[in-house]
C-alpha cells in the first residue's frame, strides 16, 4: 500500500504545515521557528507541491481528512 503523501514531508515542512493549518501567518511561523519569512514561504511552497495542493483551504481540508492534528 502506498504511503500517504504527507509522510514524504521533511520535519520542517511538517512543522510549517501544522502552523499554517492552525491559522498562523507566515511572519508568525517565521518568528516561532526562528526562520526568515522567505524560508517559511519556500517550505510551504514545497510541501504544497508534494501534497499536490494549490491553496490554504485545500491544505486545511487535507489535514482534516487525514486527521493530522487533533
């Protein structure tokens, strides 16, 4: 059986996913993870590409459907 797409995410991409789904802004995520906003944006872009997702709404739907953060 194939692994779920989110299992291909790096630890940092998964952290960014968790915070985006929680409704945090890129600037807040950057401050929390001690990264630049550009770096956070890059991680978000990569994780969305890996998950084949085009919007924050789809990202939230994906996380809910996979019961990632409860």
